[in-house]
């Protein structure tokens, strides 16, 4: 009798765990482990001349030279 109770409870526990795992996979897609493309890398953003020209603020106009003399 104890063997039957143990078997049924293990089966029930397994079904609940599988249901929880199955429910979570529908809601949350796994994140990619690597960069998807070259465009998403750090060096592409920091070394891309055309992108830097688009997003950079213009330099301020130079004023009078500063100094003591």
C-alpha cells in the first residue's frame, strides 16, 4: 500500500512540475546566447563613422583664447 501511495504521489508531482515548465515556456522566449548580428556588437557602434556623425552633438564655437597673457 505504501508503494502505491509513493508511486501515485511521484506521478502527481511529476505532472505538476511538467505543467509548470510547459506554462513558462509559452510566456517567455529564451534569450539568445550570442549576439544576433555584427550590428549589435560594441565595436560596430563605437567605430562606425556614419553612425557617430548622426548621433554626435556639434562642437561649440571656439571663444576667445583663454590664458594669462
